[in-house]
């Protein structure tokens, strides 16, 4: 379990840790002063935690030789990629006009999937 110890206390949730760290640098990675963009970043972090990470875990389990419904995993990943592609249509970033935690978190998860599946 990831853990971050700070002078004020300890955090143990990955999303909580990345939000905290992003806010220590002015919060630009976390939507800046725009509450709408902050909510969108939260939305994407939740989507990753609730949907994409399950597919990533299944890919890792399959890589280790355990039985996994690879067709279902592939369908889940393809659905997720279609949502990402639709959101990015004509844009460089998922939220706002600059890099955010949403982009970083999704890229990190997808890199594990792509590296595992494609080598």
C-alpha cells in the first residue's frame, strides 16, 4: 500500500497522495483555481481507480500465467480507450489546456497495459 508521511500526518490512498503532492506545487496539476477543472480531474482519477485499474490488474495477473478472461479484459480496455479518444478529440489534454493529474494517472496505467501486452 502506498504511504506518504508528512509533517501533518500520513496518507495511504494513491489518489489522495497524488492530490496532496499536486497541491504542494501550486495546484496547477490539479486544476489550479478552477473548481470545474478540479472536479474533472477527480472524475478521471475515480474512473482510473474504479475501472481501468481492474483491467490493469487482470493484465498483470494474465502476464504471470494465471487464468484470466482475456477477451473481457480486452473489451474493457478498448471501451476505456474509446472514451479517452473521444475526450481528446482535437485536444492535447483531458482537462483544461495543460497537463494535469488526469493525464499523468491515465498515461501511467495505460503504459503498464501497453508494456505488458505489447512488450
